[in-house]
C-alpha cells in the first residue's frame, strides 16, 4: 500500500508540469479551431488539483463567503498594423477583486497556500464560432495583500480578421472567459462587441 501511495503522489506531483507542457505545445497551434475550448480547460484542471473539487461538483461545507469582482473600462479597438494592411485588435479592461473575506476561508482550507505565490486567474479570449483562441493572459492575485480591493489592468492583443470572420453573422462578438483557479463560484463568460 505504501508503494501505491508513493507512486500516486509522484504522479500527481507531475501533473502541473505536464499541463504546462501541453499548454506550451498547444499555444504553437493557436490558429487551430477548438483551441479556445482547450485553453479554457487548463485552469479548470489546475483548480481541481488545487481545491480537490471536481468541475461540476458543489464544494462540501459552507462557502458563504465569495469574493467580489468588478470589471471596468472595457474597450475594444481596431488598429492598423504598421507597414501592412492587416489589422490587430486590442482589448483593454480593469479587473478588481475583493480578497479580505475570502482569504481567511482559503487559509483555513489549506494553510500552506502562501508558498504558491497567489490565487491564479486566467483570461481566455476566443471567437464565437470555430473556437479560435485569440489571446490568453493569466495573473496571480496576492493572497496577503493588505488593501481591501486588488486591481489590475489587462490588455489583450488579437488578430482582428480571425475575430471578425468567426464572430457570428448578426452578433459580431468575441468571448472573454474569466476562470479562477481557487473557486468555481467566480467564473464568467463575457460577450464583447467588435467595433467596426
């Protein structure tokens, strides 16, 4: 039994490295259809490993304290790439999270979380049709931040032609997924209109 436990532990310890390698390889194929869905899965798997709660399962115990999130200053712009007729898209927005109430709960669940450096948040931007990955960004929210609200400005760059040609006939939108690796109660999917 002890060999089984040690083997299982060593396999589980390698999963984050395998995920990072898979993400690196998949990023080279960013122009492939379906990569938006694939890149949305990586933070979900990391969350399962971190929290021990499956994706569709409700966490055991009382999770009444949920962090507050605010978004602001959404701006989608189209700009001409210098020296060509090709256009790039830029998405700018502010991400704000209130940590104080949640931080205590996280520390009670796993007292050694501080060694990981923070709470992971991943932003994945994709097309409405075809599931093309347009851009991705991730950050760590400091767990022991003394301020009540923590704010970060996010800027994402994407290929305007890919976004526009896969934006849907009438909707002309892209999809931003905000995935939190420390709790499932905060995940969001935001539809953003492309300005012509």
